[in-house]
C-alpha cells in the first residue's frame, strides 16, 4: 500500500529528466479529466497534483512514485 501525503508536503520523484522535487498542491480521490486524459484515483489510491520547484510544471503521481523530503 502506498503512503498517503498531504497538501504542502515536499516530495521527490523520478522523471525522464532525472530526479524532480516539488510541493503537493492538490489531492484527487476520484477519476479526474486533465489535459484530455482521465487520471484514475480513489480514496485508497489518490493522485497527487504537484508543482515542480524548478520549473513550476504541474505533475500528477500516485503515492508509490513519491518520496517525502525533509523540511
């Protein structure tokens, strides 16, 4: 089971460009359309909307892909 995070948590994940970090800005617990795709989520396996620290890009990931960073 994946770890659950909260809005404001500073997290990191792997991307094609390498390790990326950002802050969680929203948590989605239902299937949500975004940029023409359905992001599958549930209360047990939410999707986290994250703003990258470096580029302000918005990414969506499930908890299993995220690592909590120290404050």
